[in-house]
């Protein structure tokens, strides 16, 4: 496969953090060449892009453009121009790239409702020897495994919530039974205490009552002594 590694136009006296783009581009070209692809690198310039594409006739463009004229906010120009020319390229399109370069717009988009996309993308795996193997089945398997994992996580969370609710209900029942038992014990204690005090007062009242008069009888028969 003919691959064009497109990178930012870096000046020779650029700082080291910008020189990293050239190092990365050279590494990608070398890795693709080792796998049997015809790879070449080129700097992105809007005015020379058509001539570069015509010269290399790439089947795929590996987009490493991080900025244009030293400005990162102009990086979406590269995918926009490639898309306009119908050239396949790696990475995101111009729209998402332009959005992520603007933090306020990105935060605003995060608040917007998310639409679920049911269609599954078609993935292709590039292999050595310049061929291309359709990797749809492998990707579908990965997607199925991910869906199964997500479903298991949801079920686990649901089970955890159900157990927590059951534990809360059991604790409430235990507290209710404990409160009822304490109330019963308190009533029994109150009855015992009241009974004890009543017994005490009865005994005390009997102890303080005057003694009954004693009737003396004569020991002699038939009369008093």
C-alpha cells in the first residue's frame, strides 16, 4: 500500500517540542517500510498539497499535521483539504478537530444530549506485504465482548443496589423489633416496680396501725379473776 505521512511544516530552527513531529513522521515511515508498504513523508502546505498528492498518489494519508504556519488552531485545514479531495486519511475529521481546539465550545457540546449510534463501523487491519485484511469479525467479537462486559457491570450494580435495599429493610425490621421488645420490657419493669411499691406501702401501713385490745379471761372457772 502506498502511504503518505503528512506532517507539519517544521522550520530547521524550530524548538525541540516541534522537532518531535519530524521524529515521529520518520518513525512511522520506517515502520511502514519494514512491513512492506511504500511510505514517504511530506510537509503539509496548502499551496503545494495537490502537487504532493499527484507525485505520491497515496492510497492512504497518515495525518500527523499538528499545526499550520505554527498555529495549532489551523491544524483542521489538513483533514478538510484531504476530505475535499476524496483522499483517505487517518485521525479525526476537520469538524471534531476544530471543536476540540475550542475549549468553550467543547464544554458546551458536552452538555448537549448524546445521540446513540447503533451502526457499527467497518474496521480494516493493514498487514505486511501491502495487503489489507477485513477485520470486521474480529471487531464485532470485541464489540460483543465489550457489550457483555457492560451488561455484567450493569447487572452487578443492580444486584448491589438490591442487596443494599434488602439490608436496609432488614435493619429497619430489626430496629422495629428491638424497639418493641424494649417497650415491652419497660412496661413489665414499670408493673413490677409499681407492685413492689404497693406491697411496701401496705406493709408499712400495717406496721403503723394501732394494736387491737387484748381480752383477758379468768383462769378460774365461771368467773373473772
